[in-house]
């Protein structure tokens, strides 16, 4: 009797395992050959840098657009196109640099309270920021109005000095100079990026 029962139990297990194998085979056939599989080889998801929208890591042309406000590098923005987005650095510059020559503190406070294009948040740029755009801004193909002569204030004071600040010459190589804060120089406000701390 035990042998008969053991034989039937073994046969039951054999049938169950066989049914499970058949079920797995059927399901695997559905998964591999069904609608979930792509009709062709999947396309790669990686893109070369040239396919990615312009960013700071690329050198962008400023004179390849339909006009000065629409190039790979520059885009005029805000109300009345009063400012220019530099897509290479991510900074937004006033389209027209202030033509007035003023003391350093006046430049700092005037930028801080400016509402160019209906936007606040302006400041005097750092030396490095000013260098990225100053020479290009003098090109007629660029969307800026900048005086090519004289110095422009930066937001950085000379280390350890309460009386002097750095400025950048517009012409030539954009050389850095040290000027007394009471001197009268031009200024050009920028928005975004990281400002120097310390007046």
C-alpha cells in the first residue's frame, strides 16, 4: 500500500514539474517573441557633445546668426531685448554698457539697484567674467554697445586694500589695472554667476 501511494505521489510530482516546465516554456516564448521586443536593434542612447545644446564647455560663435541677437553664443533677452544671454558662460549682460564714468562705489550701487529689462539682480562683474566678453563685445557683429576706450570697474577690491579696486581696460588685451575707488571709470552690469563678496 505504501509503495502504491509513493508511486502515485512521485507521479504527481512528475506531472507538476512537467506542467511547470511547459508553462515556463510558453511564457518565455511570449516574452521573447511578443510585442515587448523592438522591431529592430535598439538605438544607442549616448549622444556626442555636438548633439547637446550649447553650454559653457563649448566655444560658441558670436557671428554666425541671422543678426547680432541670434547667434550660437548670444541671445537677446528680457523686455525690449535690453540684455544678452551669453550661452557660453551662462551670464546675462546689459546690452548697453553704461557710458558714464563714475567712482567704484557708484558703479556697485547702480548695478545693485538696476532693473534692466524689467529684472533685478544685477551686479558689477568679476575680472574673469569681464575678460570672457570684453573683446568680443567690441566686434560690430556682437549685440552690445560698449565704449572701446578706458577702463571698466570689476567688483573685486585689491586684497588688503580699502581704497583700491581692480579694473579692466576695454582696448587691447583687456589688461587688469589697479585704480583708486574714487577714480571715475565706466561699468557694465551682469546678472548670474558668482559675485565677489566685499566692498
